[in-house]
C-alpha cells in the first residue's frame, strides 16, 4: 500500500535484478540440456512466467497494491491460456506427413 | 480515508478495493488491453507454428546471442526505472531525472540493436513475405511481433523523455511521483512482454 506521502515501499530491487539475470542464464542453459522438446518447452514457459511474475510483483509494485489491481492484471493471462486451449485442437488435427509427401505431378488425383 | 489522500498528487481511494490513484488504474486497464493483444499474437504464432510442416528452427535462423544481451539490457533499464522512482520518493529530482535518462538510453539502444538485427536478418534472406528456410509465415510473424514490441519500446522512450521534462517542471518531487510511477508501469510492461517474446520466438 502507499505510504502517507503517496510513495510505495521499495523492495530490494538489486536482488530482483539478480534473480531476473540468473533466470535468464538458466533459460539459455535449458535449451542445451539433453531433454525432450516438451520438457524444455515446459521449463522455458515456467521460467518466463516466473520472470514475468517477478517484474509484475516487485517492479510494477503489484505486491503492494489492492487486490483489485491483481485481479485486473491476471485477466490477460487467463484469456491467453483459454486462447491457447482453443487453438490446441488445430495443432493436433493437422497431419504433418501430408505436407512432406507431395504427390508427383503426373500422378492421378485420388478422390 | 486513505492515508495517501493527505497528498494532493494521489487521489483518495473510494473503498478498500479501489486504488489510491485512478491514473494508475487507467494505465493498468490500458496495459491489460495491450497484454491481450500481445497474448493473441503469441498464441496465433504458436498455432501457426504447430500447424506448419516446414517451420524453421528459430534458434538456428535468428540466433540468441544478441537478443540475450537485449533481454539483459531491458532488465537493467527496468532497474534504472525503479531507481528513478525510488530517488523521487526520497525527494531527489536530479537523481530521478538521471535514472530516467539512463532508462531512456537503454530503451534507445534496444531499438537500435533491434534495427541492426532486422537489417542483418533481411540481408540473410528473412523477409516479411517469405524466407529461404521454410514457412513464409515465420518471417511474417517474426517481423509483426518484434516490430509491435519495438514500437512499444520507441513509444516508451518518448514517454520517458516527456517524464524527464515533467519532473523538471515541478519543483515539488511528490507532485510528479504518481506520474513517474504510472510511466514506470508502462516501461516494466514492455520489459515483461519482451520476456515472453524472447522465450516464445527465440528460445522455444
């Protein structure tokens, strides 16, 4: 919450900075790990969300705001997650092999 | 009545659920709309990539050394932004302006590096309507999303320069605290979005 002068409490910004820098280094290291693409993807998204949460909570002072602001701030994340789930079926519905095996020019069309 | 109401620069909160500053609430609402825009762009990028058979490997085409540095630069600029606010809260307008200037310089360097990256990639064969590595939508989405973010950074640099003038014109440091904090929200949002763009477009 704001103080009597309208200013916020100021957390240890340098600590947040080192956390963000360290998480970025971890992100760069993760892509070279001998793990499956899915595992690497989950790790990268988790790290990115962690960094975003640090920026929002401490740099944007969301941690010190009223709950209404937090609810407003979370809205796009909820909508984006819904959008991803809505679009997921498209990814599964496409047969990627159909792109790679192009029919020969002289081959008759199959119906 | 809220304690913050004792200062004229911060409006009184009407209820415990409403913030002290309506300007801050307005900026949050704007940022939420902007975040939905970026979220839609990134989700569409994911959908296009998932349904494409010849999507190039972003890591191999784009490289990450330069963009990793650009990420670090934006994180540094976020720190200088909060430092500017912290100094203003302590009543030091000169240090506040100095840190605002550092933040603007960081943003300007970021935009310059992005222009360099774009020109290098265009020279190598990545275009908005096609490329030599695979799906043409790869280039389209890359230039659209990074360009949209770059425009935000450019706008942020201009906003910061305006804030330096705003602080300069107000002898009472507290008279500009709320406005600088609102500008900071915008700048940190630009940093936050880049964290997502860097992960989804360069690393994944």
